[in-house]
C-alpha cells in the first residue's frame, strides 16, 4: 500500500493536535489554544531549512512564521496565511481522531482550516526542498491564531508584521479564488419602558412591545431596503435579529428589552452609516432605541482588485477565469485593512465547517497543494 501524500499525512497529524479557540472551552481546558500546532509546524519548518519566528498575540498564543528567503534581496513578499484555531463542539472528542474513508478525511479542522494549513505548508516545503527558490520574492507561511473569535492573529500581524504584495488567506473555497467578502457588524439595540404590576399594565410602558415593533421594522422594511442594493460578487447586504431579551417575570411590565442584530455589510458601508440609516427608519416609524456595538474591533468587508499581478497568477495556477465573493468574514479583511492586498483560497467546502462530521476531500487537498506549489514556482 502506497504511503499517504505529504499533505495528507500532515493534515492527519494536525487534526490529532487539539487547537480549539479558548473562547469556546472552559478555562484551562487542555484542548484549548494553538500552541501545540505552532510548535509542531515550527519544528518541521526548521528541519526544512526555513527561518522560523513567532509573534506573541496574547499570553500563550503566538502567530508562527516560516520564511523561504529568495536568492537575492527581498523586493517582493507573498504570505500564505491560514488560521491555526478551530471551533470546539459539536462532537469535539470524536473529531480529534482523524478518520480516512475513501476520499473523505474526517476530523475537527479538516476543512476549517487545518486542510489549508497542510496544503499551504506542504507547498512551501516542496519549493524549499527542490532547491529552486524565487530570485527576489520572499515566501512567508503565517499560521494565525484566533480567527474563529476576534481575529487577533491577523489584526496583530497587520500592525506589526512585514508588508507584502499579496496575502493568500486559507479558507475552504473549493479552490476558487475569492477577492471579496462581506463585513460583519453586530449591534445591540435597547428599548426603555416603565415597570408596573402585571395586574395594572396600563400604569406602565412595555419595553418588549416597543422592541417587537422595532424588530418588525428591521425584518420587513429595512430588509427590503437592503435587498435593493447589490454588489456584483456579493449580492445584497442582510440583517438578522438573532437575540432578544426582556423582562423578568410574567407579572411585571418589563422596563427594558434588548436585541442583538447581525448586519452583513458590503464594501464601502460603515458602522456609522448603518446606525444612521436604522435610526432614520425607526424615527420615521415613531420608534426610538439606544445603540451599542458588540464587536471589539471592526469587521469590514473585503474587496481586492482581481487585476493585481499576484491575483492573476493565482487564478492561472488554479485554472480560474474569474474571481468570486463569499458571504462569511475572515482574516483577509484585517490584513487588507493593514495595507496587504488579500484574497481567500483553499481546499474544502465551507458547508463542512463547524459541523458534527467535519471532513475534507483528499482530492481537493491534493489539488490545492499542487495549485499553491505551482503558483509559488511562478514567483520571481
């Protein structure tokens, strides 16, 4: 029986190293954090002759960088930037043991995004071991922490890392080249009422009733307004009321009600602009609400020109005539906001991400590795 391909063997090893984002597990859970993966990749990179360094993002959590330096002075730089962390549940314990059946490798992170880690890292190692490296382009594998929660790794690199001509951010795109994704704005809206006894509700003002009217405006009139806007790759922006909380018990008129909304944005839309348009719509309906932002850092939309030389080269390697847009947010936007043109690319299908039987196609993993290696060999 033939030995598994290097990228498949590496992915199996990575799945068996838990790297769950600490935000999703209890404190001190041994399965939390990316340290084991970062250490393992660092060892492999050093053995292959790559220059390895780290960036401490927060206590115990570091981005790992492995550089393949060019023959001459560095005039260009390309980043391969997947994230090292995974979600936790569902089915975490079972998914920490990789299972290969036919073309499917099952395991936590197989698709999102240890498959990208394995493909990108294997492509860099293949170029390094060939002895033929670019004349003036530095290739940097950047394993990023914390994508699944706050994108701490990409935000840190954008501020403190080296600039680059292009970052290829690893996400399961079915080997499509993605140049645009939506932004993600989380807002909290609060309505105020006046408490009263449930037996005399006419003496109070029901904040839940007020909020019900706000929700109706958001999910009908506002949603219809958004559907009239469109981006060629991303379609329309959206709004979703995902959480509602109000009142304490049935016999008290609630004096406060809170909702949390998810507003997916298009390139060019801003938090301030979104707040203004919602406030104007509520005012027109005779409603008022207090606003608060639930995000610690902005999650802006991504839009990168498909005409950039590096993007065109990746499209040629992948056999793609055009680029696509996706609805989810990822590390590409923080890197782009830091001045690094970014695209999203990788093996696997986002439909498998975060599922109870997460898997990746072995053929997709193989093809992704080959495409990335071919792209790297075109760099000058």
